[in-house]
C-alpha cells in the first residue's frame, strides 16, 4: 500500500514537472516576446517584464506567492504543496528557457536572429498569429497536464475561488471578471488594441486545449433511443446480440400524449454508431435517437482513460 502511494506521488510530480515545462515554454518562446497576454498572473508578469525589466518567471513567482498565502488562509490546504511546486517550477522554466538564454547557449541562434530581423522581436516565429496559436496550445496543454496530476497553477484560480466562497460568484462569472480585468489592464498599459483581441483568442484556445488534455477527445458515444413499445424488445435484443453492448431501460412518459413508454440507453464505440443506426432505423423508422459524446467510461467492455 505504501509503495503504491509512493509511486502515485512520484507519478504526480513527474507529470506536474512536464506540465510546468510546457507552461514555461509556451510563455517564454511565443507569448511573452509578442506581449500576448492571456490574462492571469502570466499576463500581469509581462507588465513587470517590459516596464520594470523584471524577468517574467520571477514576476510570476512574486505575484503568485502572496496569492498562494491568501489561498491557504481563506481556502484551507486545498492549495497545497503540489500547487506550490507547479508555481515555482513554471516560473523557473519560464526564465530558464527565455529566448535570451537560448541565444547565450548558442541554441537555434541563426533561426532566432532571422526571425528578429523580420519582426524586431526575439521569438520562435516571425508571425504573431502563429505565436499566439502555438503559445496557446502549449500553454493549455501544460496547464491541463498540471491539473490532471492534481496540481494547480495558482494565479487567478485563487481569487476566483475566494469570490465563489465569499461573494457567491459562479466559477464562470468569476473567471470572466478577473481575466477580463487583467486583459484590459494589460492592453491599456501597452496601448496596443491588438493585444486585447489576441489575448481573448489565446484564452479561448488554451482553455479548450486544457479541457482536451483533462478529458481527452470523446472516444465513445452515449445513445438514447425513443421507440414504439412494440419495437423496444426487438431493438434491445439486436443491440445485445449484434453489438454485444448492454442496454439500460428508463421509464418515461410522452410529454404531449402522456403515454408511458420506455427509453433505451446504451454506450458504444464511435465505430459502432453506423451499426446502431442501422439496427434502430431498420426496426423502427419513426424512432428518435439522441447521440452524446462520452469522455470516459468505467465498466465492462470499456477501459477508463484513468487506467490507460
């Protein structure tokens, strides 16, 4: 039991380390050079970096540590050691892999100088849109991995959590208010309207990538089948025999007719959708199907993503 727990902790810290590395690269190579501010502490750190010449990673740490202390005080130990580890490591990687260090180490110097000749910016691309997209994807992937291994990047997670607990804000409202305030502040400080547009683009892409890393792409489908009672048993038997999938029967009632009826539900792989449609429509042409994405399944016939 102790060995299993130790392996779990080691696995979590390795995962958080990799996520923090991506987090730092996304900022250092793409977002910071072009002043693309995705909100959060990473966005605010750019003000300190460009206006006061404090290294971006150091700025993140300076901003995050007080927030971390506040989080511990008001929210308890949920913002624990793994969060602190991710905060510190993300800040270190942001400064360690800064473009200026790559030039100092002689890594990709020719490429970086070529891009600098075009834009006047030291970055891993000479196109601000590519920088925004690449930085968003890498940043979102890094944050998603950190979350997946039970860490947190701190930052705006903490004031949003406090707003939820103390003021009754929903998470969505809290994040919108905090991130919008930060993005607008950065746009005003740098006096560049394009930053505002790119910041929201970055926020959208990185959020989607983060969700994708956490949940994965939907690999199975949940299907609700509303059919006439005289076809119900036939459809159920065909699914059991031809697809080898279980079927759950829900008791329901027609909203217009008030007639009691059953709704069939089953979970299938994406490749089985066509077969299921053929079974249902071939039996009852007037049936009604609802097909939803399912991101994880734990049970017979399916292997959970957690176990993969």
